[in-house]
C-alpha cells in the first residue's frame, strides 16, 4: 500500500534529488571556484545496495521521480549500476540526471540503456571563452556534442541549465533563445543562490529571474501551466515556436509553496531543504532489507517536520557550503 509522503503544510513529495558524490572536476565560479577539495575522514558514498534500499523505501511512499546529481555524478564509477538499480525499482517512473556534460558524447548511449530518461546539462554560456572562464574548462564544444549525442541516444527530455549572472552572461539571452529554438530544446535559467561559501559572489552577480521573465514576455513568450512532478521553474514558450525557457527564482515570493522535492546526500543524509540545517542520517537503516519498515517510518516522520520555507531573505542560507555538497 502506497502511503503518500506529505509535510505539515500538506505539500506532497514525489521527487528525490539523490547526490552520488560531492566530487567535481569543474570549478564553476558560483559553486567551487577553487575546485573540489577532498576532506579527510568522511564516510564512503552509499553503495549500490544501500541506494537500492533507499529508493525502494521512497517509492513505497509514492515518490516516482529521481534525479541523480552531485558534485558531478558522471565521476561516480558505479553510476550505471546505480542508474539501473533506481530505474528498476517498482514505482519509479522517471530517472533524470544533472551533469556538467563530462564525457557525455561517449556515454549518452550507456546512460539511455541504463534507464536514464531525462538529462539536465549545465551550459552557462554559449561563448567558448566565457564558458571556460566560468567553469575552468574549455569544453563548450564537447558539452554541446554531448547534448547532440544524448538526443541521438533517445533520451526523451534534455534541458540546459544556465546560472544567470549579472554582467557575466545576462547579455546572452538572445543567443540562448536562438539556440533553444533552433534545436527545439528547453533551457532553465537559475538565479545564483547564496551559499555559505559565496556571499561576495552572490552580492555582486545575483540577477533576479523576474528581469529575464519581463524580457521574455516583451518578446511574446508566455508562461505554461505547471506539469506534474515538475521542478521549481516557471516555464515560458513562444506560441507556435519550438523551444522552452524556464526560470528558477528561489528569491521570488511563494517559491517554497509548491516544493515537491527532498534531497539525500551521497553519504545518506536526508536534507529536507537545500538551505536547511545539517542532514539527518538514514544510512543506519539501509543495512538490510529487514529495516525497510523502520526506514519508511523515519522518512515519513522527518518529512512531516519540513519547514514551510527557506530563510534566504533573512540572509540565512542554512548549513550548505556550496551546492556541490548536496546536489543543488
Ligand atoms: N555538476 C552537475 C552540474 O553542474 O550540472 C550537477 C551538480 S550542480 C550542484 C547542479 C546545478 O546547480 C547546476 O545546474 C549548477 O549550475 C547549479 N548551481 C550550483 N551552484 C549554484 C548556485 N550557487 N546558485 C545557483 N545554481 C547553482
Ligand atoms: Fe561542479 Fe556542477 Fe558545481 Fe560546476 S556547478 S563546480 S560542475 S558541481
């Protein structure tokens, strides 16, 4: 019997963001500007078996969409085993992954065969030199080839993620529009979020998504109705034209009211909010199949305690040092 996962506000949770690693090979200026630094003494990432038990418990609570993220999930050697395990879990209907596009061109077919049906690929600029300056890697061409390979491999939903930065890439709106219309793709502009590590970057470069929304509306783009299990974006399209552009604006009023997602870190901690306090350990209940009822009860009880909203407007970004630590 499916018991729906809800919180004290009556919000229902059908979508889990599962981090596979906090390691990353890129150095995005808003996330890990100095690159990933290994911390000594941390526990190992969840094994494939632990991950399978975790997802089975969430699926028993009615959750049907899982997104693999990180850090960079493609760096996890067991990625394909994990993807196959999650995709084969009864009740899971959508398996998505967010990636910086590393080795996507050569691996897209394997991802599709392992059951990944949706990909979000981070592309913060369509200008090679700027892409290199933002990410620390001169790989725009490689990433765009990866997107083309993912389409050929039959991955149904492909979206570009682009972090909006005032004075860095906000002059590229027209190029992004031309790109999504030429390739009939969807793009998500994400407002820079303040984390514990990036307050000065945030103050300097944050640009409200509402500014981009106003420009889109002036160009004849119109908001679409929200789809079931959708992420937090308000999605726009130009009637009669291909392509979609979404805006993720966590600083907008009522952003948290439609929250439908939970997060689990690579080491098995449940994070009720991206900007919450430290995660709560689930790993202790992932050690055998006999623990499933206790695991389900713990997830359901913790979810009931989820706070109504983040405290970003009070300058409080919780315990998150950077989004690579719990998967954004
Ligand atoms: N490494 C993968 C990638 O970059 O796509 C997955 C992990 S990354 C943390 C997930 C998403 O969070 C990416 O689209 C990234 O651009 C976004 N992100 C990271 N830090 C951010 C920040 N401070 N504000 C807004 N978006 C951020
Ligand atoms: Fe790595 Fe993604 Fe963070 Fe960029 S945004 S540094 S690719 S985890």
